[in-house]
C-alpha cells in the first residue's frame, strides 16, 4: 500500500506519506515504502502516468486529465497539516518510463485541492488538480485518460502504477505496474474502520501485490478508465489491509468543474 509516518514527517520524502489516521506506533513498525509484485512497464502502455517532482525530487505520481491538467492526491501538494504548498516547488515529468530522465519536465502554475479534503481523523476527498505552465504535446507516450462513470465490481482486475520503492528497498528508476483486484467496501471497512471507508474511497488488493508510498497520487485503472487515485494504506501488501484509493467516480463532477475553471485561468 502506501505512506509511512516517517515519510509524512518530511514532505520531500518519497511517497508524500500520510498515514495519520492509523496508530503511529503501528506505522513505525509496519510502514515501508516499496512497490510489491510490480513489473517494469513502458510508458507507452501507461501514457497517462506522470511523475510529480518536489524541488526536483521524485515525490508522487499523477494522471493526465487534459493537455494542461494533471490529477493527483491532495496530500501530495499539501504539508502534513493539510496546508497547500507553494506550486512553484513542483514540476511534472511526462512521457518517460524512467523517473530521472527522458520525456519533458514542465513547471506547475497552480494547484487546487478539494475544499473538503481532510487528513485526520478520516482521510477523505484526497484529490487535487495541477495546472501546468505550458500545454502538453500529446503522443504515444503522453495521453489523457477518461474518467470512469461507474465503480468496478468487487473482484474486478485493476492496474496501479508508479515509481515507488521495490522489494529490495530502493526506489525504482523504471516505471512499474501491478494488477490487483477491487475489494468490497465491507471487507475494507473491517480492516480500517467503518468511518474511514466511505463512498469516497475504493479499495484494491492481491496477495503479494500492492501500491505504496512512492505511488501516491497515481492512477488506478480499469479497462482504460481512471477509477481511483492512490491515497493510503498500512504497509505494503500487508495481509488484511487493502490499498485505499480516492474514488474517482464519486469525485468526477468536482474534477470536471474545477478543471474547466483552471483551464480558463
């Protein structure tokens, strides 16, 4: 899954971590930033995937919504108290399978965080939009992804991707992806608590496979449509704790309305 409390204490740490809703002593023991069960994937296979850089360092993932708008997690552009960070510290790398070179790096002009975003005691509305300083040049490695209109059925296969840490404890320079399955809201709520898992979140998991800290803000995709944004979880592929994602279907109206406003600025 994602985030560790240790990463949360430093905005520049890989993963832009956010595990405040979970007991801190548990996180210190169990949180670890790495993708589990992933495989190297060319950007051509996931051309909507982008890398969010914080002061030049890999911080989070993101998703291309349009030629000038990127979707990411709200906690990726906020500090540990939920305050929006200066957009000038961010850049976005697009069109590359590697995190440290290739493609294009574009400065961020503005960020908008959902006005109901909360970190604690419940993480909800974990979604934000980024306005790029210049429009993207679309092509085989740079494409927008449509937003899903319905949540996949329980058990449906979904794909999550990013540049998070690997099993050997090192950040991956190569884009990785992993297939997981939608977990019922009831099952996920038993793990995290019924107040935390709402219509605004969806969960996904598979044995030995998961997203994690460095993948925050990245896409959860089903049949070529964006269904979720990587948000939080306990550990990485920790049995009994699915990854938790912002539910794009429920947040779709906000994305469309705010993206229209941003694009006109």
